[in-house]
C-alpha cells in the first residue's frame, strides 16, 4: 500500500501541482485549503502543510492537532528557514521544513525521508 499524503495549502495551483507530482511518484494524495481536519478524517502518513494561510501564520492549535493524531508534518513555505514562525512550528512538532520554491527531486527526497522517520 502506498503512503497517504495530505497537502494543505491555500493556493489551489500549488495543491494541484503537488498532488499531480506526488501521485505520479506513487503516493495516495489528498489536498485541502486549510486546517483543521474533521475528526472523522483518516490520519495521513504525512502532511505537507503551508505555514502561511493567506498571509497569516498557521495556528499552533491546528498544527498541534495534526501532531497529536500521530501525523508527521513537513512544513512548506516561502519563508526563510530562520524565520521565527518556522522555528516555532518546528518546535511544536513539525518534522521538517521545505522552502518554496523547491525542485520536485528535493520534494520527493524530503517526503521519503519524513516517511522513513515515521
């Protein structure tokens, strides 16, 4: 069974692009615009979460809810890696950070590494 990935990004073009690219790499992909997930939604094997939602930082409670469900979170954002919002999200349990723009090779490598660390 392939790993289930969830892409959470407020930009529809990015959701579609990442969904196509990761599906082509053999993953089962679903996508949505924002958190939180409904309680009855299955927990993905990995969530790729945009740190900014229409310019506002991701709410710590939304990130904490994913982490509490046992879902590794890989942050994606155009923010700099040393931005306090990135550091805060990493300290709250995110397993990594990928700065936009990124190559598909780097994306696949980070996804694979995050899944191996699960």
